[in-house]
C-alpha cells in the first residue's frame, strides 16, 4: 500500500516542479532583457498618460489668455468708424474742435464726467484718422502752482479769443435700459450744417466704471451720469 501511494505522488511532484521552473526561467529572461536593452522615455508633454492617470499638470502661462474688459474708448472708436463712412468736407486741412457731450433731457450748460470723457476719446480718434484737432482749452502760458503745473483751463477768460477751427464735433446722450445711447455729429460753425453723424450704445457697466475724483468726507462720488 505504501508503495502504491509513493508511486502516485512521484508523478505529481515531478509535474509541480515542471510548472514552477518555466516561471522562474521567464522571470530570469525578462530581467536579462531589461538589463540589456534601453528603456524608451517619452518627451515631456507628448504623452497622454498624465490624463489617463489623473495626474495634475501645470499649464503654460504663456498660453493662458486673460479676458480684457472693454472700456469706454472701445465704444467711442466704433462710433468714430461709423461716422467716418458718411463724413463730408472734413479732411486733413480742416481743423476741428470737440465739445463735451451733454444729456438730451438736461440743461445744455451742465456737463458730466461721462460727457467729458467721450469728448476726450473722440479727440484721440479724430487725430488717429488724420483730422487736425484744436484743443481750445489750452492756454497761452504754463500756470505753475504748488500743487502742479497746468496748461489747461476751463475759465474762458484765460483762453484765446481767436480759435482756428471751422467744424466742431458735438453730441448728446440719453439714459437707456442697460446703458447710454450716444448721438454724435460734426457741425459746420458757419453753416450749422451736419457733415457727419453716428450713433452708438455704451453699456451701463462701462459707464459705472468711470470714477469721479470728487470726494465727500473721504467717500468717492461717481459723476458719470445723473
């Protein structure tokens, strides 16, 4: 009986030994192959394994675009481009002045920060279009004070009586839902004829972005619109 049990166990032991030996041989061959061959390494940024393994990767700052907020100059530029399409008689030999924009339902003698800034923006756009602009608020002298040096003035007594311009760019504004409607036109002083016109819309968020320099008890007051 013992001989029979030994006879049955010998083939089983021999077979188990054969099943273990191929694994050891394969492991030895793989180790030799890794030691003999060079391992290929992918270049940085050229493999998608980072996304597959959910590993965070730092973005290149040069490729990140930060949205820029459009200011009032952007909308004035668009109005000026529309006006240039129907502008007549005004060219590089016709000096032009720009007045403050006023609210249509207000006293024409009252100005606002919004109206003055629109006028300043139009002065730049006209100059960019090649139209000579006369800044009539420039005095004939430099006024030196302890707080600064100034050449501009809003006192008509300090300004020259002789102004060399025959056309003026003026306009009106009106509060509208969500913003301000702007009506701009160029007028001949002698004929009072409109030689160019354009209309535009400035969103309220852009209007509110204008901050007045006037302060009351340390609190800045906004004078963009009434």
